[in-house]
């Protein structure tokens, strides 16, 4: 595989697909970086959907969260994964799906435990007086069916249109690095010095 850009491309997307499917897979979550007025911000996000055909990936978040507000102001992100001795860096721009059919479909496909994450009474990152206060597991969170209907209003599906994919494989036999850039809808592949 290491001498074929086509094979690496297929392999990289297969890694992402496996990450989205398997909770135990190291590619199930990656570090997502966005820009803010205070500089770069990075945090983990779970990979929820992968579409190699359109070159898109997605995560779920609370629309009240700082990250969601940051992405509204500047939709450029980098999302970095590591596992199986491989680093995969994705970058591009995101689209926020709040009250549209795509967000509805993602919400419908989410189980109860996932929906509870959006039932917190306060925005994530609000300064609290006590551990967990205002969050989804706190006594004030409404997690009955009616409460989870309200929680839908806090949910966002965030889809990243990948514009660049950088794959690095660390190996004693020799590191290998490849990059795939999308320009005018066409993917260009190149080897990079690791
Ligand atoms: C393994 C892991 C996975 C996470 N997945 C998500 C996620 O998919 N969506 C999300 O909004 N926050 C997720 N979080 C929490 C964020 O990393 C972050 O702490 C929180 O959302 C606040 O981020 P913000 O202040 O930049 O908005 C995850 C945290 C960990 C440790």
C-alpha cells in the first residue's frame, strides 16, 4: 500500500469509516481545532459520520457551546486523528445543521443516551457553583421524553467538507506521508517528505 497514492486514499477513508463505526477504534474521536478571537481552540470530538464519496465527515455538538459559536464566525477547522501508527489530519470548512432535515435525521438516529447530552439547562462552558451543575447529568436536566424534545433545540450536526487530507504513517522501516488536496472539486494527490 505504501507505494500507491490511490491505495493510501482508500485506506485513509476506510480508517475513518471504521472509526465512526467502532467505539473502541482510536479513530472514533479526534482533536478538532477551530479559530476564536482568543486564538486557536482544540478539543476532542467523536466522528459520527463519514462519506468518502462526497469527502465529508461529521460530528454532533451542543449549539450553545463555545465551539459552535466559533464555527459560526469562522467555519474553518482542522480535525486530527491518531491510531494504528497513523496520523490523519483533515481540514476544510464546516456547515452547521441546526433545524434542518439533516439535523433531524441525525437526532432521530441518536439513541437516548446520546440525546441526554443536550438536556443540560445551561450552555456548556458556563461557570458553575458545583460539579456538573447545569449539565446533562445534573438533577436539573430534564431527561423525560418531553425534556428530550426540548433538548433537540440544543443539538447541532456539524459537517466538514474535507479540502485537505494529510496521512502520515510512522514505521521503523521508513515513515511515509501523503497529502490529498481538493481544488475545483478534483482531488490532487502528492507524496510529502515525512
Ligand atoms: C473523547 C471525547 C469525545 C468528545 N466528543 C465530543 C463531541 O463529539 N462533541 C462535543 O461537542 N464535545 C465532545 N467532547 C467534549 C469536548 O471535547 C469539549 O470538552 C466540550 O465540548 C467543550 O468544548 P468547547 O468549549 O470548545 O465548545 C468530547 C470529549 C472527549 C474527551
